[in-house]
C-alpha cells in the first residue's frame, strides 16, 4: 500500500529527460536532502554518454531505465510510480492518483507535452510521443501497406526516413520538407534521399533500451491518458519500423496542405467524395482503406494508418486549477531566467514551460531533448540556490541556440537564428552546397554571424559557434568564409 503522506525538500514531477536530469542534479548538489521524483511510467529517460562538444553544443544518448534504478544510483531520491492529480500551491502539497499527499519545499514541474492530434476520432489515427505510443505504432504498422504521416518536424522527418515495407504519404503545411528545422534549400538537398534505399544499420546500437515484459503495464494508473517521457535522440534508428508491403520505401509528399477531416469509407460515400491515388503509389491501390483523410486542397486519400506528428502542447492540466500560474500564449507555464514560475517555490523545465525572460539575441526555445536536459539541470541549480540563498548566473547554453540531430542519414547542426528567425529581410546568406555530401548556410546580420545550418561532416560547428558568441565582424572575410580552400579554424585561431 502506498505511503499516504510524504515530506521532501525537493519534489520533481515527470520521468522524462528534464525531470530525471533535474532529480539527478539535485541529488548531486544536495546529497543529504530528500528528493521525490514522481513519474507516470515505470520507464524513465536517463541521459548517458554525455559529451560537451563546445561551449553550447552537446551530444548524449538517452537510455530507458526502470525507475527503481534512479533510487539505486541516487540514494537521496525516492521514485513514486503514480500520476499527479492536483496541486495545492499555497499549502505546498501535491496529490496523486494513488491517494498520496506529498509536501515539498521546492517543486519542479517537468511533465512535458501532449501530442497535438489532427481533428477527428478514429482508432487508426495515432500520435507519437513516448515509448508506449511507439509500440502501438509498430504494432499497427506491421499490418499496413500505406501510412500517412502528418507533420513536418523532427518526428515526422525521422519516421518518413525510417519506415520500410510500406508506402508513405507525407502531408505537410509548408512548401518544403523538414521546414521546422531547415530552410527550403536544405529541404531540396534532402529530397533525393526520400525514396532511396536506406543504408543498412550498424549491427550494434549505442543507445541501450530497457523493455518491460508483456506481463505488466509500464504506465501508472490514473486518468487513462498519462504519458511517459518524450522520445530522445535517434529514437527511431534502433526500432523496427516495417510494414507488410513488398515495396521497401516509397514516399509521396503533399505540399501546402492540412487535414480537413478524417473519415471512414461510409462517410466518404455519404459526402459524395472521390478518393484518389497518388500516381507514384498507384500500384498499391486498395478497393477500401480503413481510414480516409480529406485535405485542404480537396484531395481525399485512403491508408491503413495515420500518424499525427504536428507538435506538442504543454501538459499543464493537473496544476492550473486553483493556482495562479501565468500561462504563455502557447500554453506553457511562464518561467523567468531562474526557471521559476509565477507561483512561489514552483519551478518548471522542459516542454511544459515557456521561457518568458528577456532572451539573448541568438537563443530561441524549441521543445527539443537538448533543451529539456539543459533546463532540467539549470532548474535544479536554481532550486538549490534558492534554498541556500545564493545567486546563480544564467547558463551559457541560453546565450546561443545549438542543436545536433540526424536527418536522412546526415548529421545536422543548427546554430543561433539558423532560419533568420525574427530578422525580416535584414540579413545576408552565405551558402556552400556539395550535392550528396554537405549543405552549409551561414546567416549574417550587420556583418556578424547570427545563425548557421550545417548538414554533413563539415567540422565547422565549433568555429562558427565562436564567431557567433564573440560577435566577430566578418565583413572583411565573408567572401572567403565558406571557401573550401580556406581552413577557417586556422584563419580565426
């Protein structure tokens, strides 16, 4: 039976990257203080193989672990496998679905986000956010010959590349692929790889995965809609994403469209609509599909499965009622430059929060695993500083946006205002493109480097990062900055 009353110096809600990083950092900073980590899933997301590549760039693996392992590695942390149902912030008490009351001095909310699902209720429409939703996708995909992927961000891009043995309809609201991360030029660079045979994966996978046997649920009992921690980097590369079709990989992209409605075959007939088949996928025509989607361009397509990968909304539901949180336009809890919310002694980190301080010119918030780790760590340090009455400075990671990922088998590095965000037409672009090998774009504003996209093994990220952080005037050098004959590392050493 669950212990009904628990008192802790620090409480952290959320078993994803932000929450676990926060709890582990608290344990390292204050090993003698009591810490409670509340997680809806039996699996938590732990950061491993962390490497600081440069001042702001970092790489790491995400390992799924049983939540009990955190307790063994951090003796001051008590893990509760349950769901928070409400918060009494004036009394500093959390209530859980297991009937527990948790009293805290400082609280950090790291509950992440919920997938934004496309409109329409249908069992063949799913969102992908955590391990359990990926398992459901794999199960349904194994019987599918055609899948529709709606969205143009990281998860959508990875899925389009990883799915095999299945035709793919990629529905995007933009005029180029992967535009959440890269510009139209980079989208054109990736296009030839959409229908290529995927390179055979290496026999070993560096990201270890822990799985729970079929005999037990990995989710806590609550409202039936609880989510585990968000997926980490390279989440798809070590999982089988294979359908039942004899084709290996065919992709059809519909540009500049959104989903109007999801329908059954009966609803299509009642509406007098005529489903079409993309010419490139016509050989996979079925007489009847389990689900149909009408798009804003009037096209109606049928498929076995629809994946809604249109982003996430901050998961704040258990905390707002009866509390005076300031909420941003995007639904996140507003936090200041110490990651404090508007409620006394309550902090927030990761996808659930919205950075509301006066941000550095070259930093922007994107709900990514790298920022979840950074925020979780910084929130813990801020909580400790608040307890000790100390003042800490804003971490350098909030000076320059920096992210490393992989799309279509290529290393992708994003720095600063990589898509000239907020600059209007007041910027200059430098480009270097080698077909099939690299794509380099540098954004200049007033002669200074303010952003960059690096695709491929360019080895330029650290130098460009330093130029951005140092606000170096590149006016005399810009004609040679991307010249492959010039070693810019030595040039600016």
